[in-house]
């Protein structure tokens, strides 16, 4: 099995306790549905900075900054993508970048 990172982009923060509970329940159900494939649930990201090759620093992420991550195990990238298609961030207009993570 290979490891894959899910890097979340976009989405929106839930407004109010009721919406937050609903969103957290959706994420919990999705993650639980992946079973043993889920290696690390991950965390959301806050604002970032990008350090460029010339040493300059800019607000991070450009037009579509990363908003969080998770790690899973899957047989191949197609299986990982199939898991990503159920991610709750997609409902809020976000996206999931799927990248294989190599052990070094």
C-alpha cells in the first residue's frame, strides 16, 4: 500500500454551532468510512506565507491556498482519488489535491 496526502483547498468555515456540528459530523462520517485506509486525520491550516527562491516572502497559496490535509493508504492513486471524491469540502466548493507521499 502506498501513502497519499489529501491537501484541501478552499471550502468555507461553518457559521454558528449548529452548522459546525453538522460539518464536523460529515467529516467524521467520511473519515470513519475510509476505515483502516485513514492513516492520519490531519488538521486544518491557517494563513500561510510563501518563501520564494529569491528570498522574497508573499502571502501564501496564491488564489487557492491550502486549507488542511489528511494522510491515507491506498493501492494506487486511483483508489485514493475514489476516497477523495467523498470529501465534505467538495460540498462547500473546495477541492482535494491527491499526492503520493514517498517514504525516504
